[in-house]
């Protein structure tokens, strides 16, 4: 596993050992950031939920994001994220929160600057994916116009629209899929283009 693009391109990343984490494969991350580039999405303040190794948030930092918060409940995985941040030189542009996603969302309802890019790559067996998406859509610390990326199994069908979230892309590569949403709390004339065809 490595950083695909940006200033830390080629840096190897560690993954937690003996954990039931499922880091997003290099090919999937490359496809994700290619789609984001096509959509004109350039993350600045990033929130990486169910962070695992931190690979997605670190990729965003490498590509120019100013700040990233990583949320992961496993202490072993949190240690790996900190190692990866140190190795890639992004320690001073990130914070690791070793807690559950639900607890972080509940206790961080306000942010000095709202997040414009939120990633959630939960375990595929997690039955609360849609509930978490709704919580993020209603979360005050998510900016109006924020982009939400959801990693999911091909066997999980996600809604095209949900509580202010509008799906822009949903692409599968093998046994991994990524859906990209935009949060629209109010009507705006600068919507990102949606794509419906496969």
C-alpha cells in the first residue's frame, strides 16, 4: 500500500496487523481521486472516518488538503495512522482521534472551520451505513456543499439521494465500491455534475 499521487507519492503505508480492517486498495484509491479530479473536487479540510491505516486521508493531504482529522476506534490502528503521518511528513497537518465515529460526531458538532470533504469506509458488514450518512448530512460541522465519499460492498445498495445528500458517482472495482455524494443544504447554481449512466 502506497501514496498514489501528490507530494508524498510513492511513500509506503503500513496497515494494522491482525486487525479486521480493510484498507482501500491502491487501485480503488487511484480511481476515487481520479473521479474527484473529474468533478473538480479539491479537498481542503478532510475528515477520515473508520480511518483504518489512514490511507485515504493521507492521500488527500498529499494532494494539497490543508488539514485532516482521522477517526478510528482501534488503538492499534490509531498507532499505525500516527506512524504513517510521521513517515509521510504530515504529522503537523493532522490529528488522530481514537474513538468511535458515533462519539466523534456527537462531541464535535462544531468545528472552527467546517469539513468540505468527508470519507467513511466502514466495515462492509456494518448495518448502520445509511444511519451514519444521515448523521453526517445533519452534522453542523459538515460544510454546505461538502463531498462525502462512502466505501461499500457491491452487495450494498446505497440511495441516490438522502437527506440533502445527492449521489454524483457510484463505481465498483471487483469487490469494492465507492459512492460520491454532495451535501446540499440549500439550492445553489454551482452544483457538481451528476452522472447516472454506468
